[in-house]
């Protein structure tokens, strides 16, 4: 049931990206399992390149696992989050899926224009982007301010240089203790 609900919007995005349909059509009949704890979706690629919910007894050609946090980071555009994805199975199919996931984009403005018109849709999407950028700048500013506060005002976080210096001092103390132990042993 959940897979069928997820397939419809994914296919909508794929239909807007003809290159993605052509790329996936090469793998018609192959199946992929996506596990994003606690959810799991098993899909099969159709001849058209679109996805369909696969039968529950289907053996997946590719198994893709990721955490909900990694999924959220990927959806927000964090490219580094892809490093947290675990992939097993057919590497060629997995690479095609990964390429489509990284590069297919939903054209919100086009869909919105069908409902409210081109001009209003363009302005609404622009306003939405401005709000998202404002939130990102505010979050980055808050993170910088908290970092500065915890480094300078209320030292809660150690600077990298301070940690490196402490490690160097511990190593030097260990060496001094070893030399002292050797002197004592000689006496």
C-alpha cells in the first residue's frame, strides 16, 4: 500500500524528465527494494521507465538501505548524505537509479502554473525559494552564533588546535613517565 502511494509522485517527476525515463527503461523488469527504516518499498521498472509496485514475493535486483536522517538530508540537497547509503546487488542498475535520484527534479512551477497561471506560479515559487533561503541563512547564523558562544563565552566545545595541543602534551607526559620509569629501574 505504502509503495503504491510513493510510486505515483515519483512517476510524475519521472514523466517530467524524459531522459530519466529512457535511462530507467533500459532496466525494464528489474526490481529494487528501498529500506528507509521503518518503511520498505519494492518497485519494478516498467518498459516505459516508470516504476510500479512489485509483488511482495519479488526478489530485488538491488537493495538500497538508508536511515531516515540520511533520506531527509538527501531530499534537502546534501550531496554528502549519499555516502551513508548502503547498496547491494546489480551495480549497473544501482548506478542508474542513483543517477536518476540525484538529477531528477520536480518542476513545481510548471505544475503550479496549470492551476493558478504562469505569472502567479512564478512569483509563488520565487517567494517559496526566498523563504527557504532565509531559513537556511537563519539556521547557519544560529549555528555560527552558538558555536562562537560555546567556544568563547562558555567553553563547552574544544577547538581543534586546543585538542591537538592537549594530545601533544599527553604524549610528552607519557614519554617523560617512561623515561623516569627507566631511570628508576636502572637505580
